[in-house]
């Protein structure tokens, strides 16, 4: 029987301002946890990521050679259950290595998955804050947050899909709206990373 893991995901440098609680199943891959995190924080899935747990680095390696001193473990072929996580255990996730986005992931609870509910997961149960801004850094977002709090200024962001400009408010998070598109966005994120992996 599969279990349901409830995880608290905090964005480093902005831990109390931008965070999510996500439920995933123990039979999901480590990679799918990564996709869920990226989808929950409104990433475009356009950069590499890795998840670290118990001294191991789980990363999809796209080049023939992995130049990191520490060899990567394939997260697509590794189920979360294989990590043998217990409540209170933590993982870290890095995204867009040049920008320095980092997430702390803590396992809050483990419950048995009820029969017939598998399609419910992954699911966002709670959260705060808008997400990340691609091709910038958490430090830049922290400055935006500070400026917004000080004088109400909202930065203008270009939507990469429509090309339209919109105001970005870090306080804007709607749980119901997030879940309307969440599973589709997780699937799109998975496809973005694994389509190349499958056909290279």
C-alpha cells in the first residue's frame, strides 16, 4: 500500500513569506517531487534542478558526463519510498544553479493512502506567497518584497508565454486557483524534463 507524504516546502531567503505544503504519494519518483515543487512555485521548468537527501544528489543528467565530483542518482528511477523518510526528515532542492533558488523540504506527516484516491495526488494543501521569478535570484525577490512592503511598489514582469506585462505581487496566492492547474502543470513540468531524457 502507498502512503501519502505531506511536505512543507520553504523558499530559502524568504522562508516565512513564500512556502507551500504539498501532498505526494510514496510511490511517486523523487523527480516527480521536484516537478511538484517547481509547479507549486510557478516555475517555467527551464533550468536544471537537484534534490539532496542523506548525502546523495538526485539529478537528471543531460550530458554524457556528469562533471560533479559526486555522482548523481537518477531521480526518475528512484521512488520516494526508497528514501525511507521519517517525519521530521528534511531534503534540499536547488533550481537554476546560476540564480541560486533553494528550497528546504520537511516531511510533516505520513498517512496511508485511501483506496481509490491515487488520482488526487499531488496536491497543494496550503501556501503563502506568489512563487519565484524566473531568471532572477531569491535576493532580488527579497529586495522586491522589501520595496513592496515599504512603499507599495509592484514590479512589472513580462509573461514568457503571452509577452504581456503584468504587476507581480508577492502576496498573491490563491490555494483553490493553484490546485485548478496544479496537476496539469506538474505533468507539463515532467514532460519538459523527461521528453529529452527519453529521446536522447
